C-alpha cells in the first residue's frame, strides 16, 4: 500500500513539474530544433537592389551593398492555422564583405506550411543614434524620425559625372522597400528587397557658354558657388495609400535647428562640357524666396585682365519644392550674357530630366 501511494505521489509531482515548466520546456525544444536545423532552412537575405527599373533589366542594377552595410528588417509569419506572429523586430542585418553576404543572428527558419511578410529600410537605425525607426503593425507603414543632414556632400573638384554615392560622407541616404516582400515557407529562397530613396538629392553642374569668343577669352574659373539655406532635420512616415506625394507629403521638416548652406568646389576650370561641383542630399521641403544659388566666377581675357564677377538667383524661380525620392539638377552656364540657370527634376533612378531655363538679371 505504501508503495502504491509513493508511486501516485511521484506521478503527481512529475505532472506538477511539467505543468509549471511547460512553457520554458516548449521554448527549449523549439530552440533545440532550430539549433539542429538544416542550414538550407534558414531565412536569409540576398543583396538588395536600389531603384529597380520597370521593366527589370533595362539598365544595370545598383546593389544595396554598394551603398549600405546594414538594413533593418521586420517580419511576420502566418501559420497554416491562420495565426500571425512577429518574427523579426527591427532586426539588424549587416553585409559581410569577407563573406559577400548579408548576415544576422540568431537565425530564423522557414516552416513549409507558413507564409511570410518582410519589410525593410536601410541603413539600420543603429547607424545614427539620433534616429528612431518603427513600423505600424496594422498598415506596415515605416516611420524614420530624427533624420538630420549637414549638407556636406561637396565634390572636391569638377567631375564629368556625379559620384552618386553618399557612403563616404556623414549624411545618410535613407531608403526603404515600399511594398514589402511576401514569401511562402515552401519556397525557401533568399529575401530580396527593392530599396527606394526617400530623401531628395540636388546636384549643380557648371559649363561654359558657346557664345564666348575663343580668341578673346582664355580662361573661366568658378571661384565659388553657394546654395542655401535648408532645413536640416525631418521625420518620415511612409504614405501607404498611393496618393501623390505632393498632395500627401511623407516628410515633416523640423525647423528648430540652425539651417545650413552648401558650398561647391573652388577654383574649378570651366570647360565647354559641364562639370559637377556639388551634390547633396536634402530633407524634402518647400522653397521660399529667401533660398538662393549664388555664383562667383572669374573671366580672364587675352590681355591678361581678369574680371571678378558674381550672380544670384532665388531657388523659387527654379523649383516649386523638393519632393521625396526625386533628384534635382541645376546647370549654370557662364557666358558674356547674364548667367543662365537651367533647372530640372526627375525620379532618382530615371534618365529623363524635365527642365526649364531662366537668365539672371
């Protein structure tokens, strides 16, 4: 009888222990299974692309790793029973140059009967301690707040093509995948994000007018060029309803910090073909009549005399405002007549420039 009671007591104690520790036990089993999982079942991220053209392959692709070394990822898994749970919470995924692939830890694994949704932006918010990134769990709209620019992307000397790579300066070229990526667990392929620029970009190029008489003018030199002033901080909230970004802007400029101006390369010899002297990121913002572009330049004639000249024009004569994901170009043509300012705007990845010209007074 005593043996029977002891056996029953042991069974009750074992049941109590399993009940109390059931949750952690299940988690431990799940962790163990993941540790023993086949690497081919791991969820991996391929090298994302930037501003993928439509249709695809109409021009060379720009890879995310050429510009960024990290990205932030959110992900949700929906089981065959219809249960959805968050799998990634602003996960930092970094590019390893030595391995030539994107990595993160700890690894997550595909489940064949589940479906997945992934959302990403770049770089990860850890790249700038002033920035906070979040996602709306219902709409999956991504917010990036506290973005601050310094306008420090001056080109050292006149070049025929803009560098178009902000990886070597302090300002960050923020991007996101606007649509997210849907995947099936049976697919098990790498997740590829198509990143889109969310800031504005402005470039300035300078060229020599064809109306100069070559026998009278021997040199034209850009002494300096100044562009300003601009709001340096802003908060971004992704627009999910496909409305025009002009009617529903995604950026809220924060005009509490001192504004900044940008200065171009100095003492640049101006030739017939245009050379770029400034390229910079901008917080998308409106333009007022107090913002301007000013040019100082020198014209040397055959008699050895150098004319020191300058000109200025208000930016609101060139653009209505700076919009999300668009690139703006100002071409300054220096000649014996008043300076000609040609301004154009286009989608960041487009080869089409819509432009108009004005002459300074």
